C-alpha cells in the first residue's frame, strides 16, 4: 500500500508476527525489501501469545536480550513508523520465541530525493536542439 506519508508494510506480507516455521523467515523477508524513512510497519499478532519489543543494538538482537527495550508494543495490531535512517531491531519478550526466529532487523534508508523528469520538449524544440547539435561549427585543424 502506498500513501503520501510512505508505504504501509504488513510484516511478513500475510503472515502474522509469530514464531515462523523457518527460523530465518523474517530475516529473509526484510532482506528482500527496501525500507525508507516514512514507511510504516504493521505488526499483527495474538496479543495473548506475543508482543513487539524494539531494542537498540545488534548484540541485544542476536542474544534476544529483552532487559532494556526502547519501546514495548502489545496491542496485537501495532503500527510502527520509520522516522529516521538507521537500523531498527524488533523482538518478542516471550521465552523461546525470539530464539526460534521471531525477530526482525530493518535497515531504514533515507528518503530518496525524487529526480524531476526532464522537461518535455515540443517537436519544434527538439528540431532546433538537433540542428544546433548537428551543425555546430567544427574547429579547423
């Protein structure tokens, strides 16, 4: 889904935020996508079973360390806006779930500046431009 504010990315496409069948499911999913400032991540999950903790370091991410989260989400439908470039880490606090692959690392890229399209030249302007380029005086040797 696209909007003026950025894209809305349903986490794992149509999979809920839950322990994946393949432990590398979320890492593969995030590697296949490009995330930009202004995008939004939608986490859907059973709030009786899981939650979403945002943590701040790769070390915490690798070790599934839940002791000092930056943010805790536990509504079951959480919208997380990517507001600045950098790496964001998400895990669950439920014992064993993070170790089983319920964790996500997202590389957020800066907003790409949209390059303005070249001005469309009318056929007449294109002819003039062609004449100028084709019949440029050549220096004599």
